C-alpha cells in the first residue's frame, strides 16, 4: 500500500491521479463550479473595470468583493471535500486502492472535465449576457439617479460648476494603482453603508481622502500660467420695497505662481511652503508657519494656540483646496443664492419686496423636497395675492415665474433627505459668508517678533466700489446697466 502511494505521488502523472480521485466528491465539485464562475466572470468584468470601473461603485463591489469571495470559497471547498474523502477512505482502508490511469476511460476524470467544461460554457453564455446588460444599465441616466442618490447635493452643484466636464474620479481618486485600489475599498465600504443606511448625513467632506490637490488641479491649471488681475462685480439687493440694487467692484490680485506677488504668489509659488494646524473641519486655524522662497520661516500663533490645546489640532501643508474648498460643489447662503437669482432674473427684481419675502420663504424649514415643492411657490404667490393684489393681478406671470425660480434656488442648495441645509458645507474662498481667508488673515495671529498675518484690504483686492448703485468705474469701462 505505502509503496504504491509513494509511487503515484512521485511517478509520471505525479499528484494528478490521486487529485482527480479525491476531487470526485460533492463538496469539491461545488468548489470547482464556484472557481470557474468567479474566473470566467472576472475575465468578463476586467475590461469594463479597467475602462471605466472607478466611476461605477457597483462594479467595484462585484470585482473587489463578490468575485474574490466566490473564488476563495471555491478554493477552500475543493481541498475540504478532498480532505474529507481522504479521511473517509483512510478509515475504511480503501485509500488509493485502485487508481485508474488518467485516460478518458477514467470515469472520475471524465466527470471532472465535464463538470468544469459545462460550468465554463454556461458561465460564458450567462456572463456574456449579463455583462452586456449591466454595462448598458450603468451607462444610463437611471443608474446615476438611483445608485448615486446620496450624492444628489454634490451632483446638483457639480453640473452648474466650471468643472462639469471633469469626471468625479479626477479629483476623488488619486493617480496610480494603489490609490485606485484604496478608492475601490472605500467605495465598497460606502456602498455597504448606503445599502444598510448607516452612512453619515450630510456626507462628511472627504478632506483626508481627496487626492493631493496640487497634483490634481495642476493637471489643468498650471500655477505659473494663471495670474495677474481679475475684475469681479457682485450684485446685491436690499431688503426694501424696491429691492434696491447695489454693486461691489473688486480687482482681485490673483498673482501668478512664478512671481511672488498676489494671492497665488504668496501661497503656491515655487519654494513657498505654508504649514498650519487646524481643527478636523479646518474652521479654526490657530497656528501657521510660513516659509518663503528664500527659505526664511516665520511662525504665527493665535490665542487659541496654548500648550493644552495643541494636541487637538491637526497639522497640514496648505494647498489649493485650503482656499478653493468648493471647486465643484459650491453651495450658497440664502442671501447670496437669492442675490444671484435676482441678478440673473430667475426671480424678478421688479416685484416689490421680492428679496425680503423670498429670503423669509427660503429660510423656513421644510421636512422634505416634496413639501418644499408644494409650499415654496404657494407662499410666494400668496404674499402677492393677499398683500399686493394689484401686482398679483397685473403681473401674474412674473409672480408665477419667480415663485418657481425661488423654488429652484432652494432646490439647488437644500436637500433635507441628506440633511444638507444652508451653510452645511462652508466655502472658504472669501471672508463674507464664512471665515475663509480670515481664519488666518485676522491680525490676531502674531509672530514672536510682533508681525501679524495681514488684513490689509488692498493686499488681496482693490476695493473699487463698495455697494454703490451706479459705480463710476463700470461706467468708465463702458458697462451701463
Ligand atoms: C474639480 C474637482 C472635483 C470634481 C470634478 C468633483 N469633486 Fe467632489 N469634492 C471635491 C472637493 C475639493 C471636495 C471637498 C470639499 C471641501 O473640502 O469643502 C469634494 C467633496 C465631495 C463630497 C463630500 C461632501 C461635500 O460636499 O463636501 C462628495 C459626496 C463628492 N465630492 C462627490 C462628487 C461627485 C459625485 C462628483 C462627480 C459628479 C464629484 N464629487 C466631482 C472636488 C471635486
Ligand atoms: C480636467 C481639467 C481640470 C481639473 C483637473 C481642474 N480644473 Fe479647474 N477648471 C477647469 C476648466 C475647464 C475650467 C473653466 C475655465 C473657465 O471657465 O475659463 C476651470 C475653472 C476653474 C476655476 C475658475 C472658476 C471661476 O470662477 O471662473 C477655479 C478656481 C478652478 N478651476 C480651480 C480648480 C481646482 C482647485 C482644482 C483641483 C481640485 C481644479 N480646478 C481642477 C478644468 C480643470
Ligand atoms: C490663498 C488662497 C488660494 C490658494 C492656496 C490657491 N488659490 Fe486659486 N484663487 C484664490 C482666489 C482668492 C482667487 C480669485 C477668486 C475670485 O476671483 O474671486 C483664485 C483664482 C483661481 C483661478 C481663476 C483664475 C482666473 O484668473 O480666473 C484658478 C484657475 C485657481 N485659482 C486655481 C488654483 C490652483 C490650481 C491652486 C493650487 C495650485 C490655487 N488656485 C491655490 C485663492 C487661492
Ligand atoms: C486675505 C485676503 C483678503 C483681505 C485681507 C480682505 N479680503 Fe475681501 N475678499 C477676499 C476674497 C478672496 C474675496 C472674494 C471671495 C469670492 O471669490 O467669492 C473677497 C471679497 C470681498 C467682498 C465682496 C464679497 C461680498 O460678498 O460682498 C468685499 C465687499 C470685501 N471682500 C471687502 C473687504 C474689505 C473691506 C477688506 C478690508 C477690511 C477685505 N475685504 C479684506 C480676500 C480678502
Ligand atoms: C493657513 C493660513 C492662511 C490662509 C487660510 C490664507 N492665508 Fe494668505 N497668507 C498667509 C500667510 C502666513 C501669509 C504671509 C504673511 C503676510 O504676508 O501677511 C499670507 C500672505 C498673503 C498675501 C500677501 C499679503 C501681503 O503682505 O502682501 C495675500 C494677498 C494673501 N495671503 C491672500 C490670501 C487670500 C485671498 C486668502 C483666502 C482665499 C488667504 N490668503 C488665506 C496665510 C494664510
């Protein structure tokens, strides 16, 4: 007996003969079917996954979770079945008694080959069909509507941003295989959370998992190439009967990255390095170290930077996203959102009290989007119907259009289903709606030799007109509105 065993393991056809014999049992066969299914399906998904996988979280689940799980289960079942058979035969003393040669006449070999053959063909037919059906489903708008519903706020803002043609993965998935796999794992975790409804609402800002900003942004915006000055005009409307319009005109000192002037010149020019410490949400910044291109460092600290507090702040190096926090998901505070709507005539500024009443309606709370759909336009109509009957009669169309416009302002910024309300996602680019630049530039951050981080208005922008009805400068530029 022992002699024969050692011969079969070592001889020609080596270990295959006992393998085929032992594998001929139900558990191992199930294992083989799982292995073939996982293998064939993997081959089908692979090209789709490499082509566009990163943008399809469901595909990620299949590719990184279900197929590997199936594969490893199969891989475990095959030896398990063999081991049980081995033990059984050893007990009954029938182990390897008569091992037929590995020829087609061997029924065990025939069964195994047939099983794997049928499973493969079946998988190719089924897999081929499903891959095709799944891919066309995922390419459809319906998929995004259902699968990414938790992203509705970000998606809504994104389609109105200058980055609407930049795929999500450009900013959210780093370059290289490692970042790709990491993002897949996160995606799987996120999908599980969505399935079991255990995710956080609003979705937390992924400050830690965004790919390095400079690497991302500089693919398209090369800091040495943009700069100079930029004229900006803000339209504001007062909360009076006429919704009095006033304009603010600033010349932004954008500054090129290669010159150490202006906003970019001082923060992202070559050689400049700014480190800071902040709370996890980066709203409070009590400590900053500025290293100039010449390598000179200055440390600034505010009153909050005490020995006891220091441990609760995280350190970071400043990059584009510390100012451009919302490059593609900008949400506004109600005043600004309504000012934009009034200046673009989404809400008609010639309707009396449109700003004041509109704000009141926008600020009210609505339990769901459906409720807002019903209540917001109605509240606006009702105001004119009850309190300005003449306006309502003469300008019914304007009232109706503005009522719908007001609703669109709300729907662009508030998403009760995701707990996204006014101001949940701060934009740090300025200093009027959120602390923004003034998190550092408040003249309260001092260095050991008494320097402060400047709050000089004209260091960042030239204030050419501050809330003027007809700024002279615009007239000079030939802009008459
Ligand atoms: C130009 C770069 C860019 C693109 C393109 C982009 N994002 Fe973002 N996204 C960001 C940044 C930056 C943040 C973090 C914002 C912050 O720090 O305040 C973010 C945050 C988010 C968040 C977290 C919640 C929040 O609002 O802070 C979600 C969800 C999100 N993005 C989804 C998407 C989806 C879905 C797409 C594609 C439809 C997309 N993003 C496209 C840059 C981008
Ligand atoms: C794939 C290319 C691409 C990437 C990556 C990209 N952008 Fe842009 N960005 C654009 C385009 C295109 C525009 C629109 C240009 C225009 O309006 O003149 C734009 C516009 C902008 C603007 C000007 C918006 C305005 O008000 O006019 C800012 C600011 C900006 N991007 C910042 C960023 C930041 C920050 C990142 C990194 C998170 C980034 N971009 C990544 C292509 C890109
Ligand atoms: C210190 C804050 C800060 C940092 C850091 C910063 N920016 Fe800016 N950036 C601004 C401000 C402020 C503006 C002008 C916004 C405005 O016009 O209101 C601006 C404007 C821009 C514009 C539009 C330029 C134009 O002329 O229209 C682009 C593009 C841009 N930034 C990209 C970047 C990129 C890419 C990085 C990282 C390499 C970066 N910024 C880093 C504050 C910053
Ligand atoms: C550290 C740079 C910085 C300093 C200092 C600064 N600002 Fe600004 N300010 C900005 C930026 C950036 C924006 C543009 C924000 C945006 O793009 O939405 C802005 C926008 C504004 C606006 C128009 C935005 C609005 O909503 O009305 C006004 C007005 C303004 N600043 C006034 C001032 C005044 C007055 C001072 C001096 C006390 C000052 N700023 C100091 C950076 C600065
Ligand atoms: C993390 C802290 C931090 C933030 C946030 C920050 N800055 Fe700065 N900034 C500095 C430091 C430090 C200096 C160098 C000290 C100085 O010159 O005041 C500086 C310098 C500047 C200067 C040159 C000032 C001068 O003296 O000529 C400008 C302009 C500027 N920042 C604009 C901005 C704008 C605009 C924003 C917001 C979009 C902003 N900064 C946000 C830290 C910051």
